[in-house]
C-alpha cells in the first residue's frame, strides 16, 4: 500500500511539474468547427485567433491565463492597430468603428497581456476586436474579465 501511495504521489508531482513547464510559444488547441465558416488562424504571442474575413470579426479567440501572466510588466498599449497579417484595404481599420455606436471590444483582454510588450501590442490588433455596446464592454464584460484575473 505504501508503494502504491508513493507511486501515486510521484505521478502527481510529475504532472504538476510538467504543467509548470508551459512555453509561451506553444500554440493553443484549435477547436473543431461544427459549422462551416470562413476562417484564417493567426497565432499571437498571447492568444490564437480564428478571424472570419467575411464578417471581419473573430470566430473565436483562445488564450491561457495563469499566475505568471498576471505579473504586470507592461502598461496598456492604448491604441488599436490594423492586423499586419491582413492586406490593407481588406483589414479592419480603427476608423471603421467611428460613429458606429459601438466600442472596440477586446476578445482576449488587454489586461491579460500585461506580462509582455509584444503580447500587449498584439492584443490591440483589430482581429482581436468585436463591436460591443458600450454598456456591455464597460460593464458586465469588464466585470467578467476582472473576475477571471482574481
């Protein structure tokens, strides 16, 4: 019995140490589409995005949030940018939201990317943005993002 317990503890600690060796360059899993849709996958330092070029918004965005990414090393970038991987004229521009009545809402929150300068800048790419009503973006959505970081 003592041997079984020792083996169990060894396996558990091995699994924990493996999960702590996560490398930031590792790509996140890509979900299986159950609905056929246009998508281009872009791998960013802090997240992966499936961007829909027909709708000009993300189908989905995936990122990992852990304690090491909660260490604030960078301040908020503050400016949105057209994604450099999408040709000009096709890329969503920041002005596309002017006078629309909608905020540019991050799908992968900027505050989840304060751990790295490049990750922070890439979180402001327009491929990481969806139109959001300002009450949602600055209210319940912000509260949800804040709760995830607690």
